[in-house]
C-alpha cells in the first residue's frame, strides 16, 4: 500500500505543473441517497475506439505518450517508455434511455424538446444545475456503497464540482478520495461529465485496486497526469 508521503509527493508535483490545479479535499458529508435507474450505454462503434474520433491535442508529461488504446474498448492509454501507466475511460449515455437525467433537465428549466439550442450560452448555463445534480447523485451512491463495504475504516472526501469546458460543451469536473486512518490512500477518482443535448458523456480515471478499467496502477502517476487530463478534456472534439 502506498504511504502518506506518496500522496504528499503527488501534491508537490501538481503544484509544480502549470497546467491546471489539483482538487482540494474537504470533509465528505453524506448527501441524501437517490437511487438512479440503470441507463443503457451506447454500443461501441464498429470502426473502433471512440477516443480515435474525439481526441484533440494530447498534452502529456515529458517522455509520456497518450493515445487511444487498441481495440473497441472506450479507453485512452497513457504510456511511458513503452509501459502502460494507466487508462482513461469514456462512457456515453443516450438521453432517450436516461429518464433520470431528463427529469434533471426539466427541473433546471430545459424542456424536453429537439428545438432547444444546447450550444447557446443561455442553455449551457441552464444545464449546469442538471449536471451538478447528476454529480450529487453519483457522490451519494458512492458514499452508500463504500460505507457498506468499509464502515469506519475509510474516511471519504468529495471534491467540490467545478464548471469546466469539455470540448465545446459545458461540463463539470468532479472526484472523490478514500483515506485510511493511517493516512494511506485507498482510492482516488477523477471525472468529467458533459451533455450535448442528446448524449451524456462521462470521462473517468482513478487510483483504485478494485477498479478494472479507467485506472492508474500508481497514485503518483495519476497525480502527475491529472492536470494534463484536464487539458485533454478541454480540447476534445465534442460534440
């Protein structure tokens, strides 16, 4: 397990990198849990990994490389000297299959109408409350799951959601971490969510032994790559 000084090392590295700023970690308070219905994801396109279509400029640390992973899985690979350090995953959810987010849009004042201009500044501003509500539900589900799994052994912190650009879309950056009582990091997650009027885009990566895809094996590598991920997300070809 990584010790506390690894976390401190990652923090120092982030301060020294000019691209973006790291999240702060306020004490996590359990929000009201709202159970979200299952939502069908879009199938992978036959022509391959979706990152091949949407990837813009690929900012990366010196001697690191970023490229769409081989195959159809929606994964972005991060390499250094030929070794894969981690992956970033994107999932796409059609609005037509997402009744929960439809309700969040209506509550934010966005009617369920194809005539709405989702690229206008008015509606990009209106969509923020819906995305923040989505993040709040995500945090709640995470808290409930981890509380049942770890009890009081892990203390959790949620990052304040931050409005950011995801390509040409208005999006939200979010994340959370779990810390053991001894100071060791059990897990750390980083995400972006954005909406283009018909699809919800969710981009995630993590340091988490329990995660199968969209993860880094070492916390310090995730810490180094974090601000570069922000730059990549901002330059995606979305919508």
